[in-house]
C-alpha cells in the first residue's frame, strides 16, 4: 500500500513538541506506522462536526486522533493528548 504523508494541525503539533523526547520518538514511530497503514482502523471511532470519520489510537499513554484524506494521500493528525 502507498505510504500517506503525515500532516499535523497546530493543536497536534503543539502537543507533540511539548511532550518529552522519549514520547516524541515513540509518537513519531507510531505515526510513521499509521502512515504506512492508512486503512488501519482506530481503537475507537468518532465523527467530526463535518461528518468526517476520526480514528483515535492509543499509543502508550497518548491518544492520537487522525482522519485520512485519501484524495491527496495524507494522514491528518488533528489531536494528540496524554491520558
């Protein structure tokens, strides 16, 4: 399968940048895995206000929320939060 390009929105990028070095490494590895497997379903699914499917993944003690834009082959990372 074609690898999709990860694209961070401002909220997700901020959360990523302020996480610790170890967490950033783990999150980046996880996001790279998702980019290589864009059809992988989330651990749970939400729906955005624009009726987009939002896949939410648990990565260690972090929730990573994405939506996949198949038209442009992008993995949109819209939120990263510590749980």
